[in-house]
């Protein structure tokens, strides 16, 4: 099923464009970003096409947010970065370049000078593919989900 043939992420969901997949279920797909802002940069998208946050449905948003937590935790256990940012852009002024709602999961260092909006540079596909395998292994070993969440 390809919801929107003009959308690159719908084509990835449909398997028409290859990707380094990390996690997939009925509602969401996560895969490596091929122009990583930092090593381990990956994306989480709802499968249902919506151009941005405002047009996404609640179920897709909830599923994507839960998948972000799982993927971010697997990235943390794989690379042990000092920090991880979730980023989500709406509109070209916010740096959105693919108009299918998505979250970025980006490992961070205090001195990485990462600016939101960064200049995309092609990554090393062999290295990205190897890292995808390591993060998938971490997903397979994930601990039991947290039962409670404290905000303080
Ligand atoms: P945005 O700029 O919309 O917030 O993020 C879109 C992201 O999708 C960018 O980080 C870009 O590198 C990534 N991207 C664009 N095309 C492809 C692709 O064909 N495959 C993958 N894996 N990532 C892509
Ligand atoms: Zn789409």
C-alpha cells in the first residue's frame, strides 16, 4: 500500500525505496536517516500519511511517540551518547523538508554545535547499515517498559 506516491516516506513504508529499518508495526516505522546530523540519527514515522503534526491523527501520534521512546532507548544502549534530542519540524521555516510527519531521534554531545536547522550531508551507507544492525540488536534486548513515569 502506497498512500501517497509523491511522498518519499510513503514510498519507504511501501518498500519502494530501501531503508535501514529499526522497528516496524501496523502503525509506525523507524529507520536510519541517510543524512545523519550526528552518528545514530534515526527517524520515527507513522505509516499513515499526514503532512505534519497538525494533520496527524491521535492514534498515529501516540504510536509514534511510544516508538520514539523505544528507539531512543535502544540508541542510548547502543551508542551511550551523553544526550539524545527528539526533534520534529513543521513547515519549511522550521526546517521541514519531507512533508510526511516524522520525529528525529538524534544522539547529542554538549560540544556538537548542532543547529536546528542543520545542512544535510550524505552519510556513509555502510556505517549507517552496520549501526542499524546494532540498534536492532538493542531493540531485541529491550528491558520491560517502564510502568510509571515521574516528571520530577
Ligand atoms: P525534515 O527536514 O523534514 O525535518 O527531515 C527529513 C529527514 O529525512 C532528513 O533528515 C533527511 O536526511 C531524511 N531523508 C530524506 N530522504 C530520505 C531517504 O530517502 N531515506 C532516509 N533514510 N532518510 C531520508
Ligand atoms: Zn507520506
